[in-house]
C-alpha cells in the first residue's frame, strides 16, 4: 500500500545562495513549509519585492522512509519555476507556480540524501503570469510530500493528477459513473476492485475490473444529486489494485452527481432548476503570510464567503490549493477555475499555457463544484494578434477534448469591443467592468450588458469583475475615486440592483472578496495592496459593502440580520446626517438615543434614514428580533483622520486651487479631454507618459497604452499622478502646481 509522508518540516533556506550545496548548510535560515519569501516585501509597496532563485534544502535518511519499491516527490506549489536535485543530481524542472507536480526520485536515493529545490520567481517571457495586478510570491508555499508505492501502482506522473478520474452521467433517478484508474507496471494476475460509497459510508455500487483494462462503469440507483449550497451531497469512489488478497495500491476521490446548463436567456441552471450564480472572486494570499496559507486560513475564507451568501467563486487567477477546491465541493459553491494566462500575451509562452491548462483540468476533473474552465483574463490589454487568437483556439479545443462535460469561459477586459472574434471563442464569456470606479459611472453597467445581450443573444454573458477600493476613509458626500467606505457601499448598492435583476447574466463575481497583495500599487493611502475587497487583507474587518450582499443573498430564515453602516465614521459635522442600514428582513426601525426615527420598508434591502446630529447619539436598528448599534458625535470641524492623505504625495486634493467653472487637478481625465483645450494639454502629458524613446511606461505592472489611458478616464488628474510612482515617473510639487495653473485657465 502507498504511504504519504509529509516533508514540511526541517528545511533550510537561502536567498543569497547561487548554487545547490553539496552538504547541509549550517548557517542558512531554518524554515518549515509552507513558506513564502515575499510574505512581507510583497505587500508593502514599491514593486521591489525579491524576485530570483532561492534554495530550499533538507536532509533525508532512507531508513526513515517507509519501505517501498518507488519513491515520488510531490510538490503542491512552487512559484513559479523549480528544479529538483537529489545529492546534487538534477532530476526535474517544472514551470508553473500554482499546480501539483511529482518527480520519481527512486534511483537517486542513497542511505543519506540531500534534497534541494531551487525555486525561481524572476521575470521571464515563457512562464505565466508575468504582468498582473497582484504579487507573484516566491516560495514552496504549499505542502511537499513523499509518496512511497510498490512497483505496481496507480499513475502518479499524469500532470500531477490524483490517479483516478470519475465521470458521472445523470439519467433520471440513476447515475452512470465511469471510473478510470490507470496502473503503472500492472502484474498479469492483478485485478482492480471498484466501489462507490455514499455520504454516510454505505456502499452503493461495486465491481471488479478486467485485468489490463483500467476503466469501469458503475450504476447508482436513486441517485442523490449535488445541488450547490442547498445540498452539496458527495459520494466517494475507490479503486483498489489487488494481487490476490494483497492490496498493492489504492486511490479514492469524492465526487458529485449533478447536471447544469448555462442558458443565454435563463442564466445558470443546476439540475434543471434556476440557480443564480452571484458571488465573488478570491485571491489566495494573506497579510503576513503571502501565499503560504494553512488549512485554517482556507476554512476561514470559506466561512466568510458563505456568510455573505455567495453561491459562486471565481478562483482567480490561477489554480488554488486542492484543500480549497475540496471545501467548495463540501459547501456547495459553484466554481470558475482558471489558469494565469493574464494581461500580457507572450508568443513564447504558448507551451506554458497548454501545460498549465492540462494540469488544471487533470488535477481538478473530479470536483463537482467546478463548472467552467477559464482560458484567460484581460489578455487583450495590449491588443489582439493572430498568435493570441490561435493560442485561445488551442486552449479552448484542448479543454473540450480533455473534459467534454464542462464549458469554457474567459474574463474580457472592459475596453475590448464586444464584437471582436476573440470574444466568441469560448462557450461563455464574462467582462471585467469598473464603470463608476476607473471610468464612466455606475449607471453604465446594466445598460452595457443589455447591449451585449441584444447584440449576441446566443452568447451567455456575465460579469467577472466589478468593484472599487475602500480603506478606513469616510465622508458624508461620497465621490468616485475617494477610497471611502461610503463610496464603496454606494457603488455596490447600485451594482447589486443592476446586475442581480438581470436574469440572463450567467454569473457575477465581485472583485474581490478580500483585499490582496499587489506590490506595484501606490494608491488609497496604503501601498502594496489592492483594496477592492469586501473584507480587509487580514480578514479582521467586514466593510459595509459585505453586508449589502448579505442582505440580498442570505435567506432570513437561515440567518436574519440588521447592520448599521458607517460604524468607523463617528465624528460628523452636519446637523442632519444620512445613515444607511442593511437587512435581509423587509422593514427596519431606527432609534436615536431611544427615540424612534420611523420604520422604513425596502424590497431592495437598503434602508436610508435622516438622523439629527446633536452631541453624542446612540443609534439602534431593529429588524424582527435582530438589533445593531452604533454611535455618532457632532463636531464643528471635519475629523482629518477620515480624509485620505496619500503618504509621500507632493500634493493632496485639498491643497489645490479650483476656481468655480474651471478645471483643476481634481477633475477627471475623461472630462478634461472631452474639452478641446483640455485634450490638447493632455496630448502633451501623454507624450511624457508614453516615453520619448518608444519605451512604454507601466503602472502597477500594466503597459500605459492609449486604451489604458482611456480606461483611466474616471481618475482625477491628481489620482493618476499620485499613481505614477509605480511607473517610476516622479512628478514634483512645482510641476503639479504648474499643470494645475494651466488647467485653471480652461473653462468647463
């Protein structure tokens, strides 16, 4: 029988080493896995986190290993390329930082051994991702195991897969379940024993395989369907390799029986029933940990996602930990799984996209939670080429060949024309739209999707990203781009009303469930993070927008609640202040120091009250049997701790002269360039941004093309200039004031 031994403990690590050591280093840093070397510098801004080759070394005595004929090293995540050495001999190289891979190390093992893994996250032009709005953390950041097996064993070298493939087909009340489990070095007299047990462990189907044929069909009568969060029922398939009565090897996997359909008019249907996919995207990193998450971190993430009522998760922008996919199966979340083919198409990276999608599908085929394979994300930012189109056709065809049971999709960048041939390649498509944050306004979202639906009535359309950033800044007059919690709440209220009421949208995914590391970012007052999360990076605080989703998505019979927004916005200047309350119950009553301000009803779950602001006021919201409290204070002057002041900025918005009726640095780029004089002035600015030597500048890792500048039309000039530091463009206070003086002369 196979034995799996954890190799997570007692490694030594070096950033400075330049070669594989011949003996155990005495003075390297001692570490245990999972480990990430960018857990701090990948989250603090500056786009200067360590990228290069680092070394992990561990000694292994063969006497400490289980007796076996074959030994496989299993690496579940090494970002982004890695080489394996045993006793100085290079045994394998792997490209792709988010998948499982294995190496047969049997022949290289001696009585005493030095295992070394060189992990490299440096920039190159062959391994994805290379350009994206998140940190490419380096490290052995998932488990490393040793798998000991007999000479005859189930397959271990098929793209890191589990060695068992289960395909259930539901036919009425019956499920026909095909189980495939190829064997390496099968003995002539060996047999396979197949079985299926239900969630209670009771055997519901069993069969013996014919020697040499590693595929069998079993039948489940009165099948219990996997039905998302309502009923995530799982079966277990097991295959044993028998030599007489001796079990030589065994593999098992959980699976679910379900049908689904993505209809361009009706949206997502699960087991023949409408099942709206409304949820979030998730990055796997954490504050202080980088990508080196522990099981309790994954469980906590899942608990929060379920608490807000999500029915779907887009696992962006790469393959996530198998443990998290297991949680998705168990908790009934419907999943979009994708590869990191993102932002920058590299003609030299085609083979890596192919190998990564092969690994993604092979390793995750058995998860009933997954319904679509994602081919790419915002890959047309720098334009569409013949090579890019070919790459997508190859991936799309390969996904269908490897898995005819699921559909393909991709996330399209906002400025990509809906009529591009590229948009028609996958079975379904979603767009990343930020109207109301990066450009345009919130009212543009719903009508854009209506136009797509009208133009392409046979193409299922969804929204793969939407969101805006919020930190601990506050205002009673929220405006686009102010980074306040109040604007984020307003934005999501508007988007919920627009997106959730359009039945034809096959899925919607908030960007993002949690704030995440993006070391190239320099905005919002806290560098190194993308703050679009509904929760903070450390998972300690649920922003108000979190509760807006909970109000819409959670059945009050399961978890009734009421939430007063603005708890961190205590000191307020105005005599009468607006207070927003969210609840999944039909009505809310608000009390100020015990005095009722009335009962509000809302089918949209958002309740707005005008509250007299005198002295200190204790607010109490009541909905059904639920209550929530907060406090506000009347102050004479605005509390400056609530106002965004960008650290290191040469100017903040309140330092700028803005004459009535004339432009200033506080105006949006889109509004300025709509004016002929403003357009002329900005043409000169663009030349500076694009570089005079033909070299394109980058902001947060993205090339600053004219299309990107158009997307940034919703930014104020000052906001754009404050972000310019990530493109190594340093703008002085004098330059900004001079530009502001020019803008002050242009009439709106």
